[in-house]
């Protein structure tokens, strides 16, 4: 138990007095304030400063003096001798464009919520209370989800979950609009990148179609005296590891360069003059192609 004359002791005593003045048990007070009875019990025990929203609930629902409560909570939340915390570097929310910036901003907003950031359990409880009040604006936020968001392993799954996370971090609702706009920017950027990646994959498939598949590309490389040592790359213009049949060394070559410049091993300078200059044809045609060996 804290000393009665300490900041924690005075705050705990004021909370108990406000509840008792209403003639309520701790369980009844929890129902009135829309928090659990264990939250009320911890707040009045005074072992550590309660979350700010708990004190605010005593003010709104049990008639605790607002100015007095604010002053006592600030004093109780200021541990003696504690060094200044290092905050996560993050851009202002209106400058956020990318996923990693948004994750940093969400991490920092919890760090800035008070001298003692809310626990994951407290965030879950506060979000649940907000969800019960307004299910159109908020969504449930489990402590595991809050932990993943805080540790930058995921973004909120929806606008409603984002609002719940912000509410759990004591962000005023008037600031939600900036966060929601940032969320939309990040999602739009991710969609744009996904479309570009899909387009690049399609273009790579189209590039390979001219070679009648990757097996044809391997045959062309072998005809140039280069034996592939890995699977074909995403496109004919991408680097490909191959071993020279003459010097035995492994190098990175590009199929397009082998075709256009009749290049062989870049290490020993082997050319492919023994290879005929004909246009590539499909393997299914079973006729000589551009790089079929003349000796065969």
C-alpha cells in the first residue's frame, strides 16, 4: 500500500471517497463507469497510477472534482528520478505516405499518451468500452492486436480498429480525421505497388512466351556453352547464374545479351561463333532454332 501522504496514496484515497460518496461497491462502480471491477480495485489500491481514462470516469460518473483529479493524477504519474523516455522517431501524421512511417507513428502515439503508456490490457479494455458505446465508429481491439500494431508487425485491419487504437492511446477524436486520411494514403500506396508488381509479373511472362517457355531458354544458354546452375530468372533480361563448359567458372549472364551480342562466358571470353544465327522457334516445332549447335 502507498503512504497516505504520497501522490499515489492521495489519488487512491480520493477515488475511494468519490465511490463511497455514491454508496457503490467496486463492482457497482465498474458498471456505472463501464470498466471492470478489477480496474476499479487496482485504481483504488494505489500501487501504481491508474490510466487517465479511469480517473476521467470517476470525474464524469462519480462526481470527482475535475481539477483536483487532474492535478493528483499528474503527480501520481510522475515517478521520482525517472529518466526521459526515448520516443520512436516518426513523421507527423499528415506527412505519412508509406506503411513503415504509419507504423512508426502508431507506435509513437502510444508512447506519447502519458508518462506511463497504457498497458495492452488497459488498451483492450478502453477500446471495448468505446465499442460498446458506438459500434459504428469503433471495433474490438484485443491486447494481442494492440501489441502487434505497437510493435509494427501489422497495421489496423480497418478504420474502426484504427479509431479504437487511437482512443485506447487517449488521442482526442477531433484528431481522428488526420489519422484516417493517412490510413487511406498508405492503403492506396500499397494497392498501387501491388498493381505494379502484378503488371511486372505479367510482362515477364510475356517476355518468356517468345522463348516457348523457360526450357527453351535453358537450351539456348547451353548452346552458348553455359550450363545453368539455378532456375531461370523472372525475365530474359534478369541475371542468371551459369557455369562455363570451357573454364568451369560460374558467372552471372543475361539471356538477352547472349542472344543480341552472341556473348558467351564473360570470364574466359568464350564466344558462340559455332552457333547458327536463326530466329527462335517453339520447341514443339522440333526444328533448328537460332542457337542450335551446327554440330548437332
